[in-house]
C-alpha cells in the first residue's frame, strides 16, 4: 500500500496519470466486487435449491457451480 505522502507527491507531479490510475483502480475494484456479489448470489440460489430437494448434479448443471462447492452448503 502506498503512503499518503507518496500519493500526494504523485498527484502533485503527475496529476493526469494519477487520476487515470485512480479511475482504473476504482473500475477494477468495482469489477471484483460485482463478480464476488454474483458468485455469492449463485451460491445462495444453489443453497435454496438444495434445501428444496434438487439433486447436486442438477444444481451444478443449471447454475454452473462446482459439485464440491454445492456439497459444502
């Protein structure tokens, strides 16, 4: 992690590049967060399906989740 002083120096001497790096970092962070949210949602759906009596093979095929992950639920 970069210190605050280092970030301030980068902002002072490279304002355009700094802004671009911050924007790229934010985009990448949002992408990772969205992917994690989608994965959590798929696991919740798989868990519900398992509770309703669907077979593990069927859940894996329908939601495209690894069988081992479904067994953990």
